[in-house]
C-alpha cells in the first residue's frame, strides 16, 4: 500500500506558478497530491484546489484544515480566495494546467471528484514563495463507505496511455 501511495504521489504532480511579490517576479514550481493508492487515482475524474487565507488566531488556525474538510462534507458554503478549474488525472500527470497561488501562507483544500461527487479530500497549510510547494496534500476518502474500484492499472501512466481501463 505504501509503495502504491508513493508511486501515485510521484506521478500526480500539478504545476503551480506563484504570484509576484512587490519586488519579485513569478516563479514556477510543482504541487503534489498524494492518492491513497493507484486505484484511487485512476478512479478519480478530476481534482480541484481551493485556496483559503489562514486565520491569524491560534485557536482557529490549529484545526483550520479539519474545519474546511468538515465544512465541505456538510456542503457548507465556502469562500476560497481562489480556485482552479478541475484538472483530470492525466492532465495532472502531464503537468498541464498550471495554477497561480499568491505568495504567503495559505490553506489548500484538494477535492477529487468521481462521477460528479466528492470522492477524496485533503488539506494542507503551506507557505508559498519561489519554487516548489513544500508539502504534498494527502487525500483520503470522503466517505469510507464508498469503496475504491479495483483497477488492472499498475500505474496512472498506464491508465493515461490507455494500456488499461478504469472501472
């Protein structure tokens, strides 16, 4: 399982371009989303990132990602400062569709959808600047009662090159 997770994490990278600070130009970097397995990655239709300002108050800050995840599960209205267009798994693998995130500390909520429903979710608080994002966003099932379909695909690349079907 750990190998599959590492493999899925290694191949599912989304490009990120950081916005300019007052005296600096944009810098290109990558952002990684870690799927719990290759089967979960292959079963995902799209991934969307929602970016939020992190609260300054320490008591709100400590559980901010959990608050965002729980709110998404309850379908509460959320007000991200920006969000990207949904990206399919093969676009992620190819590093297409870069996303611009302003410099500074932000909470990034990643939502993976399957058949138009939230399937996987994860969140990370990160400080963005020049270069690559420092952390992966680990995705987990939104509903543990919804099984991840099996796949004959050994890698996401095999799926994207149509060497194996998704179920």
